[in-house]
C-alpha cells in the first residue's frame, strides 16, 4: 500500500508542480501589468467562491468540460485521436433542442429521456463516422473529426437561423425547449445544473469501465498496440468503434445537458471552444477520468475567474489563455521526460 | 605488462549512465594479431565497452593503454586515428548509395582538392574488396545487398580507414548460418593479414570456432580470460551466467517417442500478398500431440506468414487449416484460441505484449474469466494481482511486480510473461516463433525447458526458428522452408545440419 501511495503522490506531484509554477510565473506577469496584482490574483482564483451564484456558474462551466474530457479519454485510450468534441457537443445540443421544441406536448417522463437520448445518439453518430472510416478504410481520424466539426457547426447554424429560431430574441438562438423538461438545479446551489452530478458520476463510471472491466482492458490494449490486441484475440476494430460511439455519446450528452440544464435553448455561441478545452483537460489529466474531473474544475475556475479579474482590475481576461498555454507547455515537457524514462 | 605483444590494455574501466552502472570494472589485454572474443549475456556491458574504445562514450574511470601509451579517445575520429575501427551492432550505411560511396562517405578522394573523384573512389573500393576477397560490386546500391554483404561493406569501411584493431559488435546476430560461416572465414583471413580483432558474441559455438582467446564479461565486470583451446563451451557458459548451465535438448535421449493424433493439420495452405507474390506455396503438414515439429529456414522465407496464418492474423487464399478436428480456416483469433491455440509470436514488442501495460494486464489478457479474475463481471484487482504474482513466481519473471509496466523488463523476462499467458489456457497446440531471439543463456534454457515440458504433457508444438541449434535441440521432426515452400520434412534421427543447411538455401538435399 505504501508503494501505491507513493506512486499516487508521484502521479499528482507533477501536475501540481506545473500548476504552482504556472501560477508563480503568472503572478509576475500580472504584477507587471497592474498595480494591484494581489487583488487580480485573488479574483482569478477565489472570486468563483465569493457567492453561491458565482459558484453555480463555476459548476455550470465544469459540466460540459468534464463530459467532453471523458469522451476524449475513451477515444484516446482506444488509440483514436478524436478532436471532434466540439462537433459532437453541438450535435447533441441541437438534437436535444429539436426534440424539446417540436415534441413539447409530450409528457415530461417521455420527453426528457427522449431529448437526452437524442443528444447522446447524435453525438455518438458523429463519433461513429470517423471510427468506422478509420477502422475500415484507414482514413485519418484527425482530418475527419476536424471536418465534421465544421460541418456540424454550419449545419446547426442553418437550423437555428432558418428552422427553430426564436424571432423575438436577439442573436442566433432557438425557441425554448418545453419547460417541463428543464433539469432541476443542484440541491443547495440554485442556478447550478444538476448535470454536474451526472458528470461526476460518469467520471467514476468511466474509470470503472476502463480499468475494472475486461472490455475496458481490451479497449486499452487496442489503443496501446493494435497488433498485440489482435494477437490475443481482442476484436480490436469493434472496440475502437465502440470507443468512438461512447466518446461521441458523452460529448453529445454534454450538449443535451447544457440545453436542458443551463441554456434551455440552443444558442449558436454557447460554447467557448468547449471541445478544445475539454481535450486539453483530458490531456493534462494524462487521459485519466478522475484526473480529468480535477482539470475540468481547474479550467472552469480559470475561465470564470478571468472574467471577474477583468471586471475588478485592468488585467485582460486573455491572460488566462496565456496561463493555460503555459501550463500545457510545462505539463507536456513533464510528459516527455517521464516518457523517456519508460 | 604492456610489452610489444599487447596492442591494447584496459585497466579498471568503469562507466555509469546517470545512476545506471553499465560497467563496474573491466580489465582486458588484447594481443597483437589475435582474435579475441568478448562474451557475455545481454546487458553485460559489451557494447558499452566497445563504444568506449570507439570514442562514442567516455569511461567514468580507468585507463586505456594503446601500443604501450596511455591514450584518451574523445571521439570516433580520434579512434580511427589510433587505428581502431568498429562495426556496430546496428548498421550505419546509407541504403540509397553505392558500396563505393558508402565506403568513402565524408572522405572521398578529391581532384584538385575540391571535386570528388568518382573513378578513383570506385577503383579503390574494387581494390579493397579484391584484396580481402569480399566479392563486392563497388557500384551496387547498398539497399540491394543481402545482410551478409552489407556487413562486409561495414567491415571494409573500417579497413579502408586502415584499422589495425577491428571491433565487431555481435556481427552474427543478423546472419544466416551459411553467412555466419562466411564471416568466420573473413575473420580468419583478416587475422592472417595481421589485423587484431575484437569479436563480440554471446553464441558459444562461434567462440570456439573463431577465437584465440576469450574474455567473459558479467554484470559489467571482466570475469575471466582464457585461451579458447583450454576451455569448453560449458566452462564459458558458466562464467557468463555465474552458475552451472544445462544445455537442454532431446538430442541425447534417443528413445523412440510416441505421439498422439494430429492436432494441427495444414492442407495446401497458400497465401499471396497484394501484389500477387506467393508468400506461402501449398504448405501441408501435421503436428501430432506430444510432438515438437521444428520449422527451420532463413528469416523471410514465409515462416512469419505461416505462423500468422495458423494464428488467424493473416488471411490465406487457398487451402485449409484444421485444429483439434475443427476447420478453423476462416475462424477468428478468439475462436482459434477457444479451439486450443496458444501463440508465442516472434516479436514480443510488436505482437506479444502491450509494453506500457502492466505485467498483470499482459499475463491476464486472454485469461480473465478462465483464471477467475472477474467478480460479478468486474475485474477484481486483488485477484488480478494474485494471479499475476503466481505467474511471476511460477515462471521466475525477475524484477517484476504485478503493476510493473512490462516494457521495463528485460527481453527474457518479457518472453516469460508471454509464455505464462499462453500456457495458462493449456492449449492443445502451441505455436512458438523465434522463442529465444535476443535472450541470454539463462533465459533461453528456461524457455526451452518449458517448450519441452509442454510437449511432454501432450501438447503439440510447432517451433519456428531460424536458429538451427535450437531446432535441432528441441524438434522431433524438422521441416525446412525456403521461399514460401516447405522443402522437406525430416525425422530428427536422420536430419543433420548439412542437409538442413542446404535445404535452407534452396538446394536439393542429396542425402535423405
Ligand atoms: N546510453 C545508455 N544510457 C543508459 N543505460 C545504458 C546506455 N547504454 C547502455 N546502457 C545500459 O548498460 C547496460 C549494458 O548495456 P550494453 O553495453 O548494451 O550490453 P550488451 O552489449 O552486453 O548487451 C545495460 O543494462 C543497458 O541498459
Ligand atoms: Mg550489445
């Protein structure tokens, strides 16, 4: 057990060190911009916890990030470099919206599961396409997932502008989904979506599936070495496609939960590049589901904290992009080093 | 001590890479004009020592005395200035260039000190090749040469620098048996011309046949130096491993062994690649229960394809494969495993293991339900680790715990993990490919014992190896493959190395 504890410490020591170093460098930077660096940094890190309202917004940010990161973890563990999180997210959001808008008369017990299922299915379908193309025709998944992102974004833009637009509102937003299927807020935190609880549970489920089932072991074997997986009788192609179905499904669920729990409608600009940030969260967590929950919370804190910091001081919120970029740099440098050791 | 006879002495050479001690203390005297073999298991530090002589590494301690003078060898250029030439374990030739261009890469003869003089270069290359009787065409692109010919280019490259002391780092590892014989002759010829040769190997047969003296290195220390004539193979093996070694095999027993019914039947199995080239040409044979069927052949004559066809990893275009009475011609890998297939692939890192996964996950890969690792459908970590621990113990996997990434182990211990996994299913047929490639004596001994034990328990074993001594030591029958064809199947009793060697090169055997 001592051995396990030590390896756990080593595993989290590196990311914590990188975060601490990033924060220290960031502080120097902030100090060079503003007269009140302490205030700026306090806002960046702690304004999220100033009020229940801020805390709710923080959890709402973390929810889609966690779910997308979990999806990315499934696909990466199966050896698929899936960068299609954004498209899968949008597909899930639009599918849930369409169901929630057009079948508003159905009773909630039917409509809610239907909307969620539609979101999952739409995302899963978007994951399935690059998965099958990779397995059957050896088409590079980076290209297909990136292209699908563009296609889906343009397609949802068409739908929201031409088909389900709320003409009484500004901007490209759809009509509201039936109020009966809005998700309840999280107990004790009004304004925070209960979708966050779903994300937490799914992080645990992902860990169990990947590391405590034979199916997960086979999926990882396919990702680590396809020729090895084949030789030990793993149906590797099927596992890869399944992983992409799950990956897309999780990102689709992120979209559906956003619509049902936070936006209550489809907004064309609802995502500040959740797909990309979710991918970063997964990588920083070394494609580990529990770690991804932590990195998603960290990113949510930074994204929202930057806004508070910009309001109260004259530090631009884009500082946070710089900091997160720096963090990625430090973390990957660290990854290379540990890679060499192996 | 450094009299005229001694060209090179090393005194207390040590080398550490960070925390890793590659060489602890090596003393070595090399006499002018001798062939001196350095012998030791994988990882003993042979290459590191030679790289120090070649100026690639700097020693952490110790002294190098060359021709009576203490020297420093800061880089490879200094090494060649001292007359030391090295042929590396891994070739360093440019495949798209010709033999002559490779020989003089970076130091072409110049005309007017500026333009490279191609004609002079080709002439010199031809002359060199003739002088040493290497039979190389100076204008042939290196990429088109056989492995043995490429190696001769490497040797010639060192000689073109006028190396007095030639170092060959495991030159025979990549060669076929006839090529090995040719190389040994080349070395004889060089000795006759007064060159001094340091020859690295861990194969005992070569030590005996080529060398004047032999120095054994174990765990970074020089253990002993003997005149080769004074020691037996077993003596050298004992020094290498540090204990008595039993070279296992069927050879001695001579007792007629009885076999069961055929477990594997191949009927005119054929395979073509996407360009229509025939990789397997109507191969038919049986392997019976309790029997070791050896397949000999030079690498690349269809053995890999044969093993992958039987394992279900490559599709065949003609013929049928039957395993334990079931037609598995079109069956998946998993179905064949179900029918009784165990498969030890030729490349552990490529097919045999997921190197970044733990020892436990590798050994459990095909055995989750069989070994009772699952509880209510979930992997029970305690049972997984216990299963791995029992296999680590049973198969003597050194330096491993259940959670160790399997890629951290040495080659021999990785191979033990593969074998442990495949034997767990108690397969009726065990297909074993190049099982001791890259393993040291101790590990090879262990692997051979396991293979024979499997046959004794009534498993059918198909052993595919390009190592003739292995085939002869273990097999009850020997098939020889050449160019995708199964040339002949011989009973062990009537097979001899000459016949099999001829067949391996495509020649018709004269003897039966
Ligand atoms: N560049 C290096 N860095 C770290 N360790 C090394 C390096 N080169 C060799 N070693 C280690 O030194 C030991 C001896 O290696 P080597 O000289 O290649 O053995 P041999 O040639 O006898 O098989 C091995 O344990 C190997 O892992
Ligand atoms: Mg070596």
